[in-house]
């Protein structure tokens, strides 16, 4: 079964610092990959997704992620974080080819200091 | 469109009590899901449904039951609540279109079992 690993549980950055959050999945083959964000007290919202095509995916609020098939990775990046990016970030991958279920990582809590 | 809605938003139960959480979606999605979110564990799938009248077990189904009598509604039941079921519960829905696996989440229900 698919599993997802997020390497950092807590990240603290100052405003304007660059961000990279790691995400690795276990199952090879055709995958659909997602990054969701959960702002304090709110529900999960989609940041970006990869289905096929260009492995560099751009999402909302200046976030991007790169799919590297050979490394089973889908890392999230942002060149310059803002205080409003303080949130928990979840990586997810569909559970097997053609699978509609998603498997989530444990999440990374990002705190941006102003 | 309201998207995915959940009721109630908060609930406190005593051990052994029962309750039902209601999820409703207005996007005509075939698939619906119930997750629980616990600190450091991400989201774990409890049960899901691929269409009206169908349900299936997810990763952590014990102690929960579900029903999908109408396409737009997905109910999660706790027959005899236990403190281990203290968690935040999220409902989600997604399209049945092949390759379109984005899930849309509700605002969550915070349940405390004492």
C-alpha cells in the first residue's frame, strides 16, 4: 500500500526566507500528487496538484512543487514566505493506479516569524 | 455553492454515548470520505463511499459506521464513543472522473469524548 513521508514536522522561518518542505511516497508508477494547506482553525484547502505533464507545478499564493519520479518525491517550495503562510501543510498521493483514495503524510507545521 | 458542509461543528460526548455526524455536498460528487485528524498523524481514512448505497472501510474503521442513503449525504456514526475517538473529523468529496482525484473538504467537527 502507498505511504507518504514528510520529513519535517515543525519548521520555523523568518519572513522572506525561502521554504522547501520534503515529501516522499513509496509506490512507483502512475501517481497523482497533492499539497493541501490547513490554516489555523480552518479546513484543508488545495495548494497545488500534479496529474501529468510538466513536473514543475505552480499553485496558489506563490507555491510550487516539483515531481521527481526517480526520487519518488514531490517537494513544496516558496521563494519568500510571509507571516500569513503560517499553517500546516499536508502532502497526499492517490492510493495506487486509478485509485480515488488519497494517502496523506503526517503534516508539517510551518510557523513564520514576523 | 456551499461545497462540503458538516454538522455539528463541536460536540462533547461521555464514554458510551452515541452520535451521528452529517456531511453534505452540493457538487454532485460520486465519492465521499470520512477522515480523522490527530496531531502528528495526518489524516487517516475511516470509511468511504463510491456512490449512493455503497460504503467501504478505510484505514481505521473500527468503532465507526457509515451510511450513504442519498448521493449528497454521508453519515458517520459512533455507536459507543470511547476517549480514543477524541479527534477532529473531516468529510471530503471528489469526482468519479478518471484521473481527477482532487478531494474537497468540509470545515471539520471537533469531537471530545470524556
